C-alpha cells in the first residue's frame, strides 16, 4: 500500500522491505500459503497487539463444553438410578456433554443384557432433554453412551418452568379466606357435637 492506502501490486521482497524501512514500518506476512504470498507494511507492535486483542475477544465469547461422567452398576437400585439420572439432567441443562457408563465388575460381565436394559432406561429418561451422540457401545468392561444437550428442548423446558413460576395461584385471596373460615366452622361444629 502506498501512503494513500492504495495497493502497490506485486513487488519483490527486497523492494517491499526497502519501502517499509523508508517509512519506518515493518513488512508483515499476512497469508503465507497464497500464491504469491500476501504481505502488509505496518507497525508490527501495533499489528501484533490488535491480533492478540481479537484472539482474546474470540476466546472470551466461546463456550467450553466439559464432559461430566456418571457411573452405574448393573445392580444399581432404582432410587439410585433416579438420583444419578437427575444429576445427568442437571448437567445437560447447564450445557455440558455427559458420559453415562455401566461398569461391570467381576462376573457381572457374563450378563451384559442387564447393563444394556439399564442403559436403555437411562437413554429413555434423558431423551426429552438431550440427544444421544452415538448408540451405547461396549468397550472392555464398560458400556457407555455420550449425551449432548439439545438446546431447543432445553429452551422449551426453561420457558415452561418460567411460565409455571409466573402463573399466580388459581385461588384468589378471598377464596382462600372463605375456605379457611369454612374449615373453622366445621371444626367448631365437631366440637359442639
């Protein structure tokens, strides 16, 4: 670029270096893979600062997805399954990727159908909030499945929860007072009898 900001065209590297040093600036290679390579005559310190600033801003706005793991056994009790599934749902609501796995210990591996039934139940319970990344598969003594949060389903669930919180009680305060006074009447009637 010349002093007015117009493109100089194709120059040899020695000519470009000469122009850059005459202006007190640096010759910076912008796109080394293109044919011919693209260079710019700029102040390298300022250029580097601007680039780092853009990278930091891009990093700030990106969402990092962590993998949360929950382990089950083939003989896990139903209450424990519900409790652990509740945690899986919470992790999916927060936007995390989840790994649910059934760990076979000792001779439990001889009955993998029990673990598969358990995994099918887990998949069914999480189907309304997440999506299965791939079908459950066996690797060694573990049967595992990865779940990704389904943003559309989660959004509708959050909207429904917000509506439930905002909706006022079905009974007005007068109706509640009437109900209380009627209850008091029935108590007095029982005491009189």
